């Protein structure tokens, strides 16, 4: 412990706060007379970006853990901010500062005397460094996912022919949400959308989208998951170059479609998805077209069945007609042979003696007895054939269906009513039932969801 006299000697010089801060500032300016490049990760920028002077933190993280080991206050003054953003615009640089972005900044170290704060005054930004760093990290992640077989895992899932129950991951009431939903509504099909509302920009993107994929996978009635957002800068889209989101997509039990909203940049989420599209509208159009294609194929099959049935009945009718004609001709032939035989016998009676007449008479009696039996056997065989054909034709008779409690509804022009699209209000329709016909006038047409 210092003696009282020693304390007096040490405390002989007393500094004011301002004097002390001024000395510190002088020392910093002396040590760093020129501008210098500093790299680190931006934090606390988003909440201040709309202010004239933007203050934020520039941080260094542990190389193996998501932990800040050092940070400094940085500021972009309003006049410099305007100049920087104008340079970006003139040079068509797709760049935007945001939290979580690793940057390289040209700074002037300074010390604010009034607040006693060490600060880095930003004069310029190396956009090439940042964009290159993003690209480097993205490529590294893609190689890792490829090595693990995750880029193609979701693509191997079968895509349903009809996707009516859709799990949608996007920001509610955003442009992406409205574009997607509006396109589905215009189709007129019975889509059902189950929305999981998320942030599509910022530090919550990873957690939100990962939770959304996990939750929607629990809904067993869903057909597909769709992830959309409304485009953005390279830095905005980099939120979707995320390992955790990529893994959730790859291991999803449902096919995942993406419409991140950018025509040039393809995100890691896009690469892991079953199928990716440029915009939310394009995703919706694809889903609508799959439903339309399925319905068209069903209609074609139905038309083919009707055509085949009509041809079958037509052919069977022809066969029946031919068999009936054949039956009539055979019966006529038998009678004709019998008459010819009787006529020949009559001639024999005239030409031959009495004993021959007796023999021929006996032969005639035998043939006369045999004729009815031959005719009966022939008729019975043909009758069985006709009964079989009648049963086949009867199975295609619409009235037999009506007798079982069903009815047939026809339009005014005689066509059978098959779809709600074929009838409108005030149309006259006819309903055929088992014991009569009922005529009706349509008062209301209401389309029902059959799914």
C-alpha cells in the first residue's frame, strides 16, 4: 500500500476528462496518420440504416464458434453515405450493407473527445471483397452438400400429379405472397394453402424457414412445400445460402419448390430443392399447369371409354342382327328341303310300283319325324346365343342403371350433363328416372370442392 506522501506526488498532475480524451485522440492520430483497411462482420446496422449518420458495430468472431471476440464502433456519415450509394448506383453494383455481412472497410481511426468513444469513420467499401467472400462461402457450402449427397436428395422424391394442398413458406401479405396466391386463385381450381409466416431477410431467416419446413412436414395431408420471396440484392439472397436451410430442404419428406425471385442468382436453397423457379408467379403457374394436365388426361380417358363403349355396343348389335338373319335363313332352308323332299316323293309315287311306294312312304315318315327334332335342336342352340347377346347389350343399357336408383340428366340439346361448366342459370334440363321424365329450370349453379 502506497504511503500518503507517495500518493500526493502521484496525484500532483490532475487531468480533466476532456484533456485525457484529447491526449488519447492525439496518440491515435499519431499512430494511424493514414486511412487503413479493416475487415469484420457488421452488426446493429439494420436498426440504424434509415438514420442520416449510420452507427454500427464491426466485429471479429471466433474462427470456430459463433462468438464475438472483439468489436469496434463504426460510422458512415450522411455525406459519405450519399456518395457511396451513388457510386454503387452509377457502376451497377448489386450491393447492400446489412447485419451479418462480412466486409472490408477503408476507415479513419478516431477518438471522440466528447463521448470518450473510439470509432472507425468509414470512407470507402471494398464491394469486391464482400461479394467474393459471399461467393467463396457459397461455393464451399455447395461442395460440402454435394459431397454429402444432399443436393439431389429432395429431387428423388416423386412429385404428385395433382398438388392441391400446398404448404407455403413466405412473408404474409408480401409481394411474393400476393403474386403466388393470386395466380392460384385465377385458375379456378380448389387449392388449399397452409401459410407459415417467416422473415425472408435478416438474422431470423435461418430459424424461421427451418422451423417452417419442419412444421409443414408434420401435416400428412400436404402435397408439396413452396418457399418464396420477392427477389432482392445479392446480399439479400445470401440469407438462402444457408447450411441449416439446405439440410432441412434435403431431408424434407415432401417435395420442396422454390421461387426466390431472382433471374440471375441461384441460391443454395434453390439447388437443394426438388425444382426451383425464377419467381413466385412461375411456381404457381407450374402447379396450375400440372392440375390442368391431369384433368385433361382424365377427360381424354373418359372420352375414350365412351367411344369404346359406343363402338362395342354398335358391333354387338351388328353381330346380333347377323345371327338373327342367319337363324331365319337356316329355318327357311330346312322347310324348303322338306318341301322339296315331299315333291320328289310325289314323283316317285307316280313312277315306281306299289312295293317301292311303300318303302318310300316309310322313308318319308321317318324324315317327317326327324325334321321337328332337327329344327328344335337348332332353334335351342340359336336361342342360347341370342340370350347371351341380350345380356351383354342389357349391361350397357342406361335404363338398367336408372332402375338401381340413379338418374340421367340431359341438357336441352339432348347431351348428357357431365360438368358444372356445361350448365348455367335459367337453362332447362331433363332428368330421366325409372318411371318417367322430369323437366327443370336451373336457378343456381354452385361449384363444389370435390377434394
